[in-house]
C-alpha cells in the first residue's frame, strides 16, 4: 500500500491499523469480493461502474452488507484526497460476515501498474491454462486458479494466461478479458461465461460509438489459428495486442491498432468531463 491512510467501512484509518486477524475465516476462505480501479493525473476512472459491479459480485455469492450506492465512491475519493495520490491503483475489498453488520469494506491505494510499452508495440505473449473460475460472473477472492495460471505465465515470461474450460473453450485471462477479430468484426466470449470487466464494458461502448461491430461467440482452442488477431483488456492494461497465444503466433491487424487508439481517445474524453480529486 502507499500513502499514510487506508479506508475502513466509513472512515479513514492509519495504514498501520489496516490489519486482518489470522483467525478471520471469512477472509481466509475467500468469502469476499473486490474491485481494482485506477487514478491517473488525479482523475478517478469509472467509480460508479466499479461500485455497481462490486455490489453485483456480493449478491452473486450471497454477501449482505450495510453499504449503499455512493458509499464506495465517496470512500475512494476521500482516501485519494487524504493520501494526495496523483497516480495509483485502488483496491476495494468487501468481506462478508455472519450478519450484514459484520461485513467489512476496505479501500487502499497501491502503486500504479504500467505495462511495458514494447508489449503495446510488438504484442504481448499469453499462455493457455486449463482452469475455470467458480462463479465466473463475480469478482471474488477465490483466486487460486487465476493465481496458479498467472504464476505459470510469469514463470514463462508471458504477460498473462488465458483460461481454457473443460470443453476446450477459451474464456478469459487471469485478470483480463479476451477479444479476437475476424475481418472487420470483433468477437468476445459470452458474458455469462466470464467476468464482465469495466474495461470490457466501456470498450464495448467505444466500439459502438465508432461503428465497429461486436459479437459474443465462444472460441475453441482449435480455432485460434484461424482468427485474425487477439487482444486483452483490463483497467491497467487498457487494450493489449497479442503476438502469441499458447503455441500460436498471431498477427496484429490494423483493426486492433485502430481499437487501441479509439479506446485511448475514449478514456481521454471521459477524463475531460471529470474534475481532479485534489
């Protein structure tokens, strides 16, 4: 964590007090949900969308809590102002409890993540890893499959790993959403099989604004070689082209380069409508 403060429930606390007891079974067993946001140049990106998804994830796994619409956004804003954080990633944790009143909300500022610029230019590498997340529509703390896959990717020098389900279909990255193109059409795995990342949601809006067609369609591993190109998305990643997925060498077509530029423009347009937090 960075900065002198963390946000706990409805108040700022010194970072030294941001602790979890070792016998907290709800935390250690992963009975919680989380979100990762970003602050760049003192602008907080898409807090309402992240808050909505946090509460949706909580509903999916049955976490009841006392927090209302706007509470998370206000907590993030208060924390960023207190820590004077110009660039950061924001981690939000909502931990369940035996009762609604015992649910806990933690918000913390972390060092920002900036992917290597050469990956944007040359394309990144991703592994294919057999595994499926439990409750794919919720962003839960049950991260074992994703952690094992991501560690495997890093060990091989890859940017991320793309999960493959038991039927051989690709679903999503460990912390990214997957897209692929064919001709002038963009495709992505069906939303009910994946976590709908906020970048995925906002990219779909950017594609609609620019008249680029998008369809949801499953993709079997055996079909990778016949596609026109692949890219990953996430809050920190934005749009990352892939030059290799598993054993397959991939082209980076002009359409993906165009999507990278138009999404950067979409983010710039959003930032121009927001006030800096301090």
